């Protein structure tokens, strides 16, 4: 596990290089320790969170600087007044280099490193707009606080005045400014669920589907109102999910038109065979989450390809049978951290009734 921690950290930090428009890479390399030994030492400074986490809201919507890693992950479906449908995803990840602030007088001193990814994907024809950014908590370039996190003009935060989340940012000259309002009083806590315990040991967090979205979409100097729904996932701890060795990491979130939400996290062999690790959860309106089991999620493709984009979720005991496919097949985004991330559609049946919906799929380790 120690090796896996080092690999996960090194991938992010070495790729970071550490990029920023106003940063001299040579100066940064001199300031940020990137050797495997220093990265392992940084991780070992942080103890695992307690087994039983006393969740407190809205405090837990903000950062947890005493924890080694953390991420805020949002995805959703938007529709404008003209009826155009788009999927979006904005995620910000934080990794700590040490428990204490840097012992330096430099304004560029860094304790935490950040990585973000922002995607806008039309349901029909048209390009996916995507961008990846890296930053550090120096001179307010990037950071996190009691409300959320940011990298440059990308921002995700909770605001108590509206009891909602605000999300804003620009990607490829397209800007989103969104308000996301929870429709349930509390999110689903993830600690103690087998899927999280298997893939994210020493972590806590929550999953909050069914957020009602309102806001503005601006492109080419023209803006339009958008509405939709979204999902939030916020996890913190000593270890975050990474693909491991010959295992791929497959993450799927679904929002169905009957109000049911699905969350799957799965480690699966790149080839065939073996038993997948992880879990799928199904959350019906006004109900407790039900464990479906990771084996219920299987690739629907038989041909070889870099990424498996077509999946099936089927569990007879829960009377669920869903086919999950991208709204349009697109190439992986040109990120330094290789993965496929995209807007999905789902259709099939649940409790013998027809359902459909949208989703987001993220694949890494391929």
C-alpha cells in the first residue's frame, strides 16, 4: 500500500511540474520536494482518520487541512431555454506535502498542491470542452478553506446564505456560474460502506445526488439561463482512490428520472477474469442506500479498445437492468493525468418500470 500511495502522489505532483502561468518551473522544482522518499514521508505524517467520523454540516463542506488528501467532485446535466442539453464536470483535488506550513520566507512556499479538471459535453453534436489545471496554495493562486476550494477562477464552495453550493469557472471561452440546491436535508455518508472501505481506506466523505441547478451559461459573449440537476461527492483522508497495478479504476454516477441515484466504484482487471473490487450503491427517494454490489456493473463491449465506454448494471435481486453509454463517443480529454471522463445516458428498467437518465463515467488505469 505504501508503494501505491507513492505512485498516486507522484503521478499528480510530477505531472504538475508544477504548472502555473506565473510560475518558473525551475524555481518551483527547487521549492517542491518531488522525490519518492519525500513524498512517502509526507503521506506518513498523516494518521488515518478515526473509524467513526462525527459528520458536522456545514463544516464538513469545507476543507480538512489535517487530512493528507481531499477532493470536491461535481457533475450534472444542464438544459438552456433553447432546449440544448449539456453535461458538465468540475473536480478539484488537494494533496498535502507536509502537515505544517513551509518553513520559508518565500511567498511561493507551498504546503498543498491542487489539480482540477473541467469538462463541458453537449449531449448531441459538438466538441467537448475540457481543461486540466495544476496549482499550489501560494499568493492565493489556488487553495481551500472552510467553504470549498479554487484554482484560478475555478471555484466550488458552500454558501450559508442560500444553503447551497456555488460553482463557477471558464473553460475554452465558455463560462458557467451555477447555484446547486440540495433537495434532501443531509447527504449520504460514505464511511462504513464496503465500496469506500475497499478502495479508499482511511477516508471519509459523502455523496449528495439530486442537487437542483440554476445558473448561467456564457459563450461567445452571449449568455443564457440553464437549469438541471447535479451530484456532489466530497472525500477526505489519508488515501484517495487510484488505479492499482493491472487494475483499472471505474467510477460511475447515475441520476434516473424516477429520482433514483446510483454510485459505483470498481477496481477491475484490464483484461477479462477476476472478481471486481468495490461496490455500487442505489439510493431511491426517501430511502436508505442499498448495496447492489460491484459485480452488477459489467462492460457491455466485447471488442478491444483503450477505454470501455459501454456498461450494463444488472442485479436481479434489486430488479435493476440498465444500459449505460456515452451520449456520443468521444476521445479521452487531453489531460496530463490520463483518463476518460464523460457524459453518459442510461436506459432500462427498475422495479419492472422503464427508466432513463443521465450519468457521468470516469475511467483510469487503462
